[in-house]
C-alpha cells in the first residue's frame, strides 16, 4: 500500500505542483480551506478537527501560509501578525498536531523562504517569519522519535510569482522544480535540514 502524504496548501501554486510530483508514488491528500475535511491554518480548532477526522498518514507537507510585505517605516503590529498567525504559528500548530498522529519513520516538511537569508527592502516581516520556521525545524529535529523527521524547504523566488509581480524572472525557479525539493524532504533521510535550491 502506498504511503499517505497530506499536502496542506495543496491547491496553491507550489502545493499543486507538489501534488503533481508525488501523486504517482503516494496516496496524496491535498488540503485547503475548501477541502473535505477543510483546514484553516489560522485556526487551531480547524487544524485539530482536520487531523481528528482524517485517516492515518505517513508524511505531512505544508506549503501554505501568508506574510505581509511592507517597508519598515510602515511596518506595524497588524502586518507582523499576518505572518505570525499564518505562516509561523499556522505551520507550527499543524506540525505539532500532526506529530501526535504521525506514523513511525514519517516526516513533516515546513516552508520558509529565501528572504530568511537574503532579504530585500520591504521584507522584514517575511524574513523574520521564515527565519523562525527554519529555527523551529532545526530545534524540533533534536527531539523527534520513532525515526520521524522534520525539515524546512526554503524556496528561492518562484518564476511564476516573479512574472505575476512584473519582476525579471530569469533568476527564478519554476514551481515544478521547487516541488522536487519537497520530494527530497519526504524521500530522503535528512532531519533538521533547511533544504535550499543549491542542496
């Protein structure tokens, strides 16, 4: 029987490419606010309800979470909390809830991003959330048991996103290529790794 992979954010740009990359090898379950059962990453009760009402699983990939771009002189509490509630606490709540139900030798993969290490102006709120996700993965890995693993994927700029934003996309990675980094996390033996495009 194929291993079961839950892909949170499975209908988004990266998530849908992860689903496509894995669907021939695994029993893949795309999850979103509109799936059955649904999941809202900003609502712990929704996260817990999802995992309480889903079948056993072997891997969880999280490719969801929002964060706010804003120049420093306009950065306030609400902009910070967008990323804290969604991309940071949303991922950590999902990871910790999943971990209590994760099969032995299973894995959890989080998503951070290149701005943790290579910020540009206007990205302080995003950079700090990404860095926190990386730090959590490294620290949590020290306490994983039963052969379970946790990693973070730190994608570079996504070509499709750059094009949508009117940026030069020549240095970007396609979402299809980024999906291979998540496959590496699920199928490899790394624990506590931050998987980047150069890995």
